[in-house]
C-alpha cells in the first residue's frame, strides 16, 4: 500500500490520513492543550475517500500516523455501458473499467479527473 508516516501535528484540514486502514480526507482538526501530567491531544474528524463513511481519531500530537499517497489523474471516457464506463488514462493510455457514480452524468470523449490509490478509483 502506498503510504508514508508522519506526526499527527503535521496534519491539516483537506489532507489525507489512514484511519482503520482506510484512506480518509480530513474535515476537521483540533488540538487540546497539554495538562499537568499529559501531552497535547489532537482530534481528527475525517470522511472515507472511497466509501464516504465518517471516522474520527484522537491521539497525542507527537504520535506517528500513516498518510496515504493518493494520485490525482486525468482520463478520457471511451464508452459508457449501463453502470460501467471505460476510461483511458491520459498519461499511460491504459484502459480502466470504472463504475459510473449516480450524481455524475458522463458521455464518451469527455475528460474527467479521478483519484487513484492502488486498485481503488473515484471520479472527482
């Protein structure tokens, strides 16, 4: 899996983080001051990139956490067949079969942008 390690204090809203082995986009990030005998804590609210589920995380700010490496790519729709579509990657010219999202209307020869991590893909 393409990921790297970083400290919780380096996270920002809008960036990505791995929670429960799932890549998530951070919606909210807040920290609590250190107490008399403890360290500062960070609370992260995030939403799954590929499944849309909300997840939260609470850890010390100096803890290490995994950050996924998600690539943003360009593609061209080759054909649409029911719920599936053929997309050609504009860099590698590789043809990929993707599911058509319900809220997006696509037609052949249309350029799209999608996120990719390993074998998971999502149209943006």
